[in-house]
C-alpha cells in the first residue's frame, strides 16, 4: 500500500496485490492487480497483470507477461493555472517475452522482447493548454549480463534497443517523442560491504 501527495490540493493512493501459483514443477503462473485512486484527477483505475514462467532447466527460465498500466500526467500539465485539471492518465498495454539463465562462475544473463501500445498521451491545445489526444507504440529488445565476483563485488552491462511511434489523434500527424532514446547502454560495477553499506 502506498500513498503520495502531489500538492496541497490532491492525494493519490494505490494498492497492489500479487501472487504466484505453481501449476507443475515446470510451470508457474503469476497474477497481480493494482488499484489507484487519484483525487485530483477524480480518477480510479485498475491495472491487471498476468505472467507465465516455464523452467526449461534449473538454470534456464522462459517467461511471458502482459499487463495494463496507467501513468498520471505531469504536474505542469494537470495544474489548473497552467494546464488542464480534467486530464486523464496515460494508458498502456504491454506484452513481454524473455529468457533468463544462470551460468557457472557467477555469470547470468537475461533478454526481453517487448511491445507497448499507448493512448491518452497529452498534447498541447490552444484553448485548454493540454488535452489527451495522442497514441503510440514502442517495441524493443533489452539484454542484461551480470557477474557476481565474490567478496561483495558484482557488476553488469545492459543494452536496450527500441523503436517508438507517436500519433496525434486530433490532427492526424505523426510526431517525435521528445524523450525517446532508441539505444541505451549501461555498465555498472558495485561493491557491497554489508547489507547496510554498498
């Protein structure tokens, strides 16, 4: 359970339930439901998630998942003085398929293919400042390789490649998403001395 305060005029609360069911020694089903209430937007949303895992071996697991997600518009977009307090949350439907594997000598890796469909994107409006009026999609591949080196030392490298589209449903025009990053690469080395210090 979580509760956040965005400003003095609004509150939001969220409850999330999740569970796992073992269908057989190889198959595991996961399910979840997130309920969110936003008093400022006067909106209550339910986001179900469902996943299925197949243990090909003790080291290798294939998985698939699907779910619905909501994200509230930014503060600037939804404040009545400079935005539109009647905006609704951005909605998305997501599907992911992947595999993860533990190797010898502390090595492991994980790869995911995903596809996301969005609607209710916020766009500028000359009369209302902003309004929900755009849709889009994103698809890509994420790969992560991790190494546990012992004595509190570990690290990983990751690569994400994606392609996204945005469409203004009001004008019929396609546009570029300002925060789109088609290629992201990371390399991290970390040292964990204890449970409290890392």
